[in-house]
C-alpha cells in the first residue's frame, strides 16, 4: 500500500531504539519536513514524555553528517574517505564479490552482523535473517543483551510476561535490581513513584551510585558479580525463619525441599563476605521483602553480565513464589513483558531456510573471527554490518580494528552516519531513520504495541532495512515472493492476530491511535499467576529446573539454550553461586596486577553508541569519564579531572577521572557509548571488555572485568 505523505501533518510514530520504554511519538511535519517530535500524551505508559536522547529526533534526521548516498572507499581502511556511487553500482559490486567468495570459499565465508540499532519488527533484529539463511552465510549468534537472563528466567518461570509494569502502583515493597530506571527505563518511574507516595518502600541494588539510587529508601551495593550470593542468602533467611507462603509453594512450585537443603550453606554471613553487605542488612531485606505484600522485583539487563549472571536470575526468580508475591497485582517479578507479544518469530527469521549444521559464530567473538583467532574454516572473507556499530559495542576492540583493516576483507556497512565501524567499510549504504519508514514496535518494557508511520520522504537515497534486503535478494536471484514482501505485508504477517492477546486490536485501530494495549487484564487486576499456571514443563515455578537436566531447549524469541554452562560443565538444577571470574574479592587485594573491577553501564545521553556523534547529547554527556572512589584515587595520586589510563591485558583507554562515591571502593565506572574517533587515545571501555561468555545463554561478562588505573 502506497500512502501520500502530507506536507503539513502530525504523524503517529514510535521510538525505534533498544529501550524498554518504546515511546509513542507525535511527529510534526511542516512544508514536508519534520520540525519537531514529542511524546504522545494519550499513551498510558509513556504519558507524553520523551527522553534526553530522542526529544530532538529531527536533529538526527537532518544532521549534516547523515549518510545519504551509496559510497565506495577511496582511501585506506579506517580513514573514512569515500566517493559517491549509484545504488546499481553498489549492488552489482556486492553481488559480484559475494559470488566470487562463495565460489572459492563457500557461503559461510560471509558473516552478517546486526543487532538492535532499531528494534522494529519490520526493520529490526531479524530483518536480514531470511536472506542470509537462504544465502548460507555463517549464522551470527546474538546474545549481547538478556539472553542469559532470559534463559534463566524461562528455566524457572517460563516465557511469561510476569508483571504488568503499570501494576507497580499497587506494590508495597519494590526492589530494583541492577536497573538504573531514571536513565534506562525512565517511563517506569512514575508508577514506582506513585507506589512510594502510597507507602511502598523502594530498595535499589546496584554497585553504582546513580540518580535512581538517590531516590531509594535503601541502596545496597554488592561487589560486582556477587548478586547471586545475596539472592540465595535472602532465600536462606526466608526459609529458615518460616517466612514462606507454604500454600503457594506447595501448590505452585517444584523443588522446594531440594532448594531448602541447598541454601543451608548460603548464610547471611557467607553472603556478607562475598558481597560486602552487612549480614544483618541482608536479613532485614529478606524479612521486609517477605512481609510487605505485594512485593515486586524489577531486574535490569545488567544483572547477567558476570560469570554467574544466569544463576543470579535463577535465584531471584524463585523469590516471588517463596513469599506468595504472585497472588496480587503489584507482586511478582518484572523481566521482559515482551513474552506477551504474539510475534511470529518463525516467519521473521525463517530459520527453516538455513542449512542444518551451518557454522555459528557468536557476535561477542567478532574480533577473533576476523583475525583467525577462532581457528575455523573457511576464514571470514566478507562482513555485512547493519543495525550495529561493533567497534563501540563489541569487546576485543584492538583485535577488531585489526580485523576490519584487512585488505582482503570485503566489508559493507548500512548506516545513518559515519560510525567508527563504517570508517572501515569498502561500501557504505545509506539507511533511513524512523520518521522515514513504517514499522511496528513490540516492547520489552510494557504491554503496548506501537505503530510507526512514515512521516516524510527518505532523505537523499537512503532506504529502509527491509528495502535493502529486497534489493539484495534481487541481486542474488532469489525469486521466492517471500523476499519481495512489502513493508505492509511484513507488518500484517508478523503477528498472530488471532491470539487471545490480540483480540480487539486491528491495523485500523493502530493507524487511528498509534498504539494498543494487548488484550490482557488491566493493571489493577493483573495477577497472571495468582493461581499458578506458569508456562514451564511442570506448569509450576521450577525451583529445581527440569530444563537443566533435560537437554537443549528453544527460547521463543532469542536463541537456542543449552543445559551446559559456557565452559561445558552441566548447569545445576538448583540456583548456585558462581563467583566472579575476574573482578572478585581476591582480585581486589592490594598488590594484584589488576586490582579494580570495572563496570561500563549505559550512558544517560547515549543509546548504546547511538547519539555519540550528535552535539546536543555529546555536550550533555561530556567526554569519557571514569568514576573512582576516593580511597582508590588517593592510593594512585589521582584527583578529579585528571587524565587517567585504564588498562588490562586486553587494552587501554584514556578518561577524565571523577573522584567521588559514585563508585564503591575497589570498583571503577566507565559509562559506554563514546565513539573511538571522538575519544582520547582512539579507544573506549570496550577495549578492555573480556570475550568470555557467562554461564547461561551466551551472555557477555563485561561487568566481570579486572583493570588498573594510573595517571596519564
């Protein structure tokens, strides 16, 4: 369906970014140009507000550095020197180079790389998967974000939305665990604030001092990677002190007796030694959580980013059932409400088109994959990057730069700007922004579908991701009509419109108001598991996980899980503490080579690496900072605003020191998102991040990272 774009209009849109809030937007168009965006005041969750990243989205659209035409490299890789060419020439070059590579090395010598530069159903995570599966390219395994937590969550309670985030207004006790809401989930805050004004207690568990922790009634700061010891000690106290809801446990859980025996060793004293939190504080936390019902836990994506991150989520997911928190609205666990959306992932990624046994490379290993470090044949001869900027978000930055600089590597990047990764491309392809394309947005932070309609024509010769893969399919001779589906067809085929949660929702409704809440109980009565009914093999909360012993299993959205840890050891059926691999108590002892634990949380003004080049956000964020505790700074002769080098065996970067209590002793904080080209020493915190994966789901471990800091 082709629509006429109005010269003057207010167009219904939706934020495209990898954020739980998925804001409904109003896009103001005057004389055929976007002059402003604002939050949609009618949306019940986002309530008319946009964040500091997107509130001036028009500046992104019309930025003078937008990539608007296909470009071919005209200078050395990494210098960002390109010349304009036509789309026909660009596509012909891709087709010719890929066919040559396939003829000489086979299709697995081609590697796609993408993530959630946009998270729309049409142009987001899976947009290129059918094409590359048909091509026979190496499968690019995406486990950057929440794959480990999701694996653990599904093992325990199944793929359930759990809580309605709006129901937090009814909570009496709220724990925000590894979740800086005010920076990364800001539209959840009004519901938390309402609960607080109604008498709820707010506890934030985070090693970092943030704007969110400043609002808490209690801020607990565990050493990075020790959260499972805290959660297991809470379980210990709840069971030993008889604070268990035995009726709920008996009817709606399995494995309680085994868990009870298992946690006997996880005493508050044990947890205190591991976490650094006083044992009596841990006891009181467990008591308050159990007694103040309904109690709620919101976990953030950062919770999985250590060697034992999956086990943290396994332990936390047992807590609501132990105390009967699921019985009432405002009680339970909030992880990813996206489990409620009836997205037909099989029609989007078309795994059936992939040849069984096709090589899989985890995106976290890109540096090694491009430099021969994985010792796998054939070597990667072509890289196709879209929806991502791996030089900033992936680890092993130095080796990744070396790989991208290979003259024999044919790299194509589809982008909106000349990112650090794009500077190494052989061909650049211009991509549209959200106001230049149609898309349909699910959410991993609330229960509303959002429709984004194109507001203005694409600038220059930019095209959407969906159109890009239609053109590539034509170049490669794929005549299956599936590869030429229109955006509107993809929109309509991507959801199960007959699912109970979609009753009453139509495209016409979405076109009229821009959003629709899934057909689920209202927030004031939302208690999906008051009477059990968990989507696990047993139908119950599996404190002892049957999936741990039952072989491989398939997550409904992200990836295939496994009953083995990443090191090959069996996953324990009961949640078990795995200490940090690098940044543990032993590493923090004086005289060790890398005595500080580094965390690299999301920046307030950037969205991963997006907006790192835009003046408004860059000025607000400032240059790369390193927050360091006064005790650690004093021992190294460091004062605020000194330039410091942060290093370990994997690399180094330079930052401006900020001495204060934002970081606890033994820990330094380096927010991520700055670009290499705009950073001192042309390096960012990703240069230090480990490539080792976590215990479940292939999760990254960049909060399990030992470093040293010194004056420049």
